[in-house]
């Protein structure tokens, strides 16, 4: 598998420089206010490089030229709900209500000069999908923001889900819909237009895969989260219209809860949680007995953890209360402070005004240490059960785990029917917590509650308790991370 690993995050200083001028950002092309940023001094040239050969010598015709005849003007209000791209397309009518229009940012600002296209409409003589989704298009005006995005994990691409979706669409990509979250091109052009991967032809599906890897190798771009042509009514945490495709606040978790299907959870109406959810993971006993090959949740149940849904729970009241779940903007409140697009948190501004920097740091350190210690203790208890249940067998201290994880360590796993349901419940919660990756910061009460439930299940079958770890926090984290890495490799067949 080929990976584009995330660059180290560091203080980002947008670089302003003299750029090749087409026209100002308040017009139809070129840089803004002397520099678009976006990573350096080549933004305008990078934009020109995106243009197809037939457009290189085209001239600007203005927005009115794009609505001539029946091109992009539509037929008025009756057409505003249309999402088609072609004759009678109301893109212009939508755009007129946006901040782009108010600032004089017209069609050609993003799609390049249109004279050749207007004379002979064809997609190979105007900048269009997929290249029009390149972040450099937005960097012409939003340079500092794109600088930040360039250092985010959204700019990276895990190629395996996209490659596998393209190589075997009928059996892999169609059913799992992995490409819906791993390819910004798929989400912006198809999913957001109501097209389900299951209805696409092989050629269409493979084309998106190849375009993602060869042309726009990003998990998500600006256009994945924002609709450049329309106001959406989905306001940010400050109540501002930012043309965000989905809500930033949603407490209805029925679409991502246990047992929901890929068609449901990949279309969840939340701009972050449409991808950062547990993929409908199901903690019911029947599912725990049937899904034993690998941990049955993706490495993304962050929103499930935030909202306190998706783990194995006990018979009493579920402890899932946290103020984080009802904070304005939810994920964006902490991960996009001041609109920052690195999507990273910092105690000083992410946690303000609820916490001081010192208080936030102390709380995070404390809960992470407590949850990591609880995970290691739970792991030790499950290993103790496994050694007692499978005495004398090589690698038996790993036999509590899922089949592929045991195999990844070079051992022959036991028949999963030999793993009792109490251990299956405990290991499920173990993996749910570590795959959320926050170690309690998103929702401390729920993370600790899931550990409690796991231990209660082991108590019920007499597994010794009190096996507390004396490891340092860094050592505990290294142990847990090694489990996550091993699971990734097992799932990828490496």
C-alpha cells in the first residue's frame, strides 16, 4: 500500500509574494491583494498550469457570457433545485446569492477565461471537474487558509481504499463505499449530488479512483466541504454562512448508530461526522459473535465517542454526558479555532472560553493517562483469560483478540467460538476506544464507562482483577499504538 504521510505540524507562516497577475481577486482571475499564499509564490502559475491546452489563449468574457442562451443561467426560480450540469443549469442563479458574487468573484475566477468554451462548449476547453477542485484554485484568494490545509491530514491520501475500490468496484468499493470518504472527488461530484456508488457503472467508478490518485490525490479539498456555487444555509459555529455542504451541529445520531448501513452513515448530515463516524458499528451480541475476523469499527468513531453511542453498554443508565457534545459547532469548535484549517487543536484557543490553557492541558493529560492505564489493564486481563483458556499454546496471550490481529503476530488463532461473549464485549470496547484515538478527551465519562462495562464482563467470568500497569504514559501509548498499527497492517493484508 502506498501512503502519503502527514507532514509534521508546525507554526504556519503564509508566504506573500509577487505573483503573475491575471486580474484581481475582485474580478475574473489571478491573485488577491498582491499574494494568494497557498504555499508560496507560484499560485497563479499553478492555476495557469491547470488549464487545458485549448484554454491557454482564451480571453475573459465576464459572468454574463456564461449565462448566454441556455448555458449556466437556468430558467429562474423553478430551476434552483436542479443539480444537473448542462443546459438550463442554474449555477449562475445560485452563485448570484453567494459571498463570491458580492465580492465580484465570477465564474472565470475559478474556471479560467471562457471565450473558447463559449464559442464551442466542451469540457476540454475550460477548467472543470476534476481539476477545478484543486486547492490551488481557492488559494488564489484564500491563500493563508490553503497554507493551513496543506499541512492537514485532509491534504493527504491513503491510497489503498481508493485503489482497491477501482480495481474491484463490484465487490469492494460499491458495498463498503470506502471511496466516499477517502476521495474528495467522489464526495463532491457524486455523493453530494445524490449519486450512490452502487448505481455507478464500472467505468465511472474506476475513473473516479484513477482521477483521485493521479490528478487530485487528497482525502478532501475545499470543494469537499464547501459548495463554491451556492449558499447552503448550514451556518458555522458563529452563525455565518460559509457555504458549508452539511451541518456543523447535529445531535441526532440515528443515522450513525448501531446497525446503520453504509448508504446511511456515509450520508450523515454533519460536515465532519459524515466521515468521522464508526460506520454503523454494531455492539449487539449477535454481531459480536458473527464479526470476529477484525475489529468491526473503522478507525473513525470520533463522533460516536463524542455523542456517547456505539459501544457495548451495561444494563443500567449509560454514562455519556459531556458538554463537548453540545458545544456550538461541535467538532469545529475545538478543531477549527478561529477558522484554522489544519484541523488541529490547541489548548489556548480551542478550549477557550470554557477552560484556561493550564486547566485544559491538565485535564487532557489526566484523562488520557487514566484511560490509557485502563486500556492497558483491560488488555492484561484479557491476556490473562486467554492464557488460562488456551494453556500451552504458542502465542496464547493474544488469543483474546480478533483473528487477523492474532495472525498478524505470527500465531495461529483459536476458533472464535471458543472466545466467550464476555471477552468479545470487552475487546470490542477496547478497540472502540483506541480507534476513536482521543483517549477520553472527546467524552471522558463515556470512555471510562466503556472500560467499566468491559471490566464488569470480565468480572462475571472470574478473570482476576488488580492487574494494574506501572508503565509510563509514553510506554502505554506506544503499546496501544502498536496494536492499532498491527490491526491496520492485518486489514491491508501486509
